[in-house]
C-alpha cells in the first residue's frame, strides 16, 4: 500500500489541517509526530526507501530503538500539509541504538524533520514507558489564549491547572492529571526537551510560557481533542477576565464541585488529581 492510502497517514494529514483551521499554526509554527505501530509500517513498506543514510538525533532515546514515526518537516507550514503531504511530512526510522534516524519517505523537495525532533522523541520515550506503549502522538501548537494566559498567570502547574479546570466542567475530566508549565526557554534544543519530558511524565499537557502547548495522546482524535479543550478553556478564561476588567468572576467551579465530579470522571475511566483540590 502507498503511504498516503493508509488510514494513519490520512489521519495525520487531517489532524494537521484541523490545527491549521483552528488557527493554531501561523506560518511554520507547530509540529506533530506519530509513533507508527509495527503492523501499520508493514502495510506501507513497499513505499518506503531504506537507502538513505542515518543522521544524529541530537539526544539518546534507547527505548525508541527501531521505532518508526510520521513527523512534520522543519520550516514546513501546516497550511500546506493537506495539499502536499509528501513535501511537508516524512516517515523516519530510529536506529537500533536510539541515537540516529533516517528518512524513509516524504520531504520530496528536501528538508529535515521538525527542529523540535529531540523534544518529540524524548517525550515519546517517556510516554511510551509511562503508558505501556499506548501513547503514540506528540503535538506542539501555538494557540492564542493559552499563550496570553502564560503572560499573566504565575507559571506553576497549580495555577494553570486550577485556572483551566474552573471555567468549564469537562476540563477536569479530559485532563484530570492537570497541566504542567515550564518557563520561557530557547526552543529547539536539548534543555527544553529535558524540561518538557520531566513534565510530560506526569501530565499529557505541557504549557511552554509565551510559546504554546505540547500534548500527548494515544490516538489522533484524543490528542487533538485535548489541545482543543485546553485552548477552549483558556479562551473562556481570557473572556471572563476581559469582561470583569481583571476582577475574579462571580462564580467558578469550586474545589468542592471538583470533588463531586470525581464520580463522573471515574465513570469515563478518568481521575481528577486530588493534588490540586485541597
Ligand atoms: Zn513552537
């Protein structure tokens, strides 16, 4: 089968286009990677080229040795992915030591995988180990309202988690473990990758101050839905404080309400972390 005839590649492209249509990807902002299951790689193997040389990843990811990923390209625009996936995305293979990668498909007109590849792969490694292999996507985007919040709120996991939980009931169920926050750092390097990986071990959402979001998930719908839910709550937060002129709103979901919600969360197989409810 050709790569673009596969369900995973079509889901990848749709995901990227949904992100573009939501306004999360100005210019070449954002990146996406999918750890491809063995059977999905096997199904498209006739379309893969194993002749290209391996290149250093820039970090070690031994738990990802021999894994395959579909990844957006460095400097490529999400707005172009739907029309020309082969020019803007690639499939890579990680070598047997987890130190190098090579391109097997895509980036037909040249280019490299996303400049955030070290962060993506380190996050994939952490999530693969933490979820017994279930987590398969890492998504980075630049939504307006979460970035605006990061210019105003204290940059703590607690402040962001409560601010995002308090305005909309589904939030504590969708991201019941809360959200992690890291302060502004230079992106694209190993240092921000290490800090993000520490947070993503505990959460599925990490806010990069004055930059955007990193989200992890098991499938395309869940991962995009997570980013969308976080950003929607952030938009409500921004609207509330714009309406009140910066004053606290008259009513929000209280910690007591969150405790009452725990039963419903458990019904959906989720759990609201008690860490933030005291
Ligand atoms: Zn970015």
